[in-house]
C-alpha cells in the first residue's frame, strides 16, 4: 500500500478549523444581539444569513456522497485513490444537517412569516396563489419532509461509509466475495441516489428556498440548485485532495485524477450555466408578470451587481481558465478555481435568499462572512478528524487497481 496511510492532523490545520468555528460562534452571538432581538427587518437579516449558509453548505457536503454513489453505480474505479477524502467530507452531513434542521424548524415554529410568507394564515386565506399551495406549504408537511430528508441523507451516507471501511481489516477472500461486495455497494448507492432525487433534485430546494418567493415557481429550480452545489462539492473535494498531496499523502493520486476533477468542475460549471440561461431565458421570453418579478430585483434592482458577479465567477472564470488541458493538471490553477467556484456559488445562494427577503438594499457584511466561516471550520474539523481515523486508501477494494493505473 501507499507510504503515508494515516492522516496526522497538523497543528496549523487544527488551529484554523477551530478558529473558524469560533469566528462562526462569535458572529452568531453578535448577530443575535444586533439583529436577532431587533425589529422585523433585523430579524429577517439574522435568519437569512443562517438559512443561506446552512442550506448551501449542507447541500455542498452532501454532494460528496452523491459523487461516491454516482461513481459506485457506474462501477467506476478511477476515484478510489481519493475516495476516503470524499467520504470524510460527507461525514460533515450529520452535524451540518442537524444545524440546518434546527434553523429550518426555528423558522417555521418561530413563525418567521417575513421569510416564509405562507406561515401567515391570514395572508394565505386571502391569497388565491398561497391558498392553492397550502397542501404542501404548511408547517406539518414542511417539518415532516425536512426531518425525513436530512435523516435519510445521514443514514444512507453512514451506511456507504461503513461499507467502504468494512473490508479495511478483513480482505475479501475470493472473487465471488468481491462481486457480492460490489453488488451490495451498488444497491445502497442506488437507494441513496433515489432518495437524493426525491429530495435535492425536487422537493428540498422547493421547500427551503423557492418557497421564500411563494408566489413564484420554476420547474428548473431544484436542478439549478443541484448543479450549483454539486460543482461546489467537486471543488471542495479538489481542495482537500490538493492539500493532502502537498502534505505528502495520497501517493496513488496523481495529475490524471486531478485532471478528471478539473474536468468535472469545468463540465458542471457549463451545466449550471445551461440551467441558469434556460431558466432566465424562458421567463424573459414569456414575459409573464408573475414569473418576471423574480428577476426584477436581481437583474435591474439592488442585487444586480451580486447577480452578474456570480454569473461571471461561476461561468466565465471556469470557461476561460479550465478549458485548457494543462490548466486542469496544474495544482495552483485548480486550487484557485476551486476557491472561486465555492465562493461564486455561495454568492449565488446569497442572492437566491437575500434578494427575496431583503429587496431594498444589499445587506452583505461581516456577519454573513462570519457565519460562513463557522460552517467552513466545521467542514475542516470533521473532515480532518475523519481522515485521521482510517487509512487514506480504501484497502482491499476490488477496484483500487483501476485507480492506480488510471490514465485519462
């Protein structure tokens, strides 16, 4: 096997992860003092930052498990040399998932109707559109489906990680055992993909984000959210892979694997742009007032700068920089682009939330970045801790040889 199999958490890594968590906690406390106990405008400011960051980072880390399950269903072996990195990132889902669950339930049971207008029973009764959607836009359905969604991600992700580590100390005795192991992995991966399709690719973004604009809807909204967080998830995987390579780990991972991660970032940046354009173009072309209202504050209003900046970061930057083969094999370039993509889609989610909750002026400030820092710290801490527990290479896996000899 590879030389350095176990990750030893550097003191500097631990310091930064705990430091960022501390920044997040301090930001939350100060934010609550400044905004959380104020008038309705301030309370919306307080909760919008929590909603924006919790949902974004939860979907990003959950995308890591989607990557594992998608490649498992495809019987792909090229990613096996860094699979443990992806598994470690997905281990953040339980913690961030619980935090997100608490925030979402606090919003609905705290009757924050200035964020979710459908919480106002009087308004629903007098509004034909809201009244027509009350079958699913209600506290009971929102609560039950949100709990089922997050618990499903946690349990199925845990099962996939457990299967991966089950053969570290107990090698498969013969090829038939290997086939059974692969089949078992495939079944559980399929279950996760089905649940992922029923949640991330459909209902979860509708309930958590699109229902902020309860009068507006888009059939592409969930796919748009998926594309955004999946490419950000690939960028996060890439950052950890490059970091570990620079520290002398992941001997079997080379520029061929980095090239493929770069191709994923490039391809899904284009896919995200396709959905961005399709959603925008169809609404612009139809010119139906109840549909175009969503883009008024985003393209011509106070959030136009944020809206177009996120487009530049998420489309033009990957297109121009990652198009060349050499750039996808360069550690510095790929690292830079991974950071740009993560920030660009964080910015996109910012306008998805804030341009609907606080339309008069852009509220971005230290509070937003502080809350984001807290979630980044959690991801760093949990991922580092998980990487230090198990070998960085999935021992005895039937497909590990494919990853070692992988060539694009």
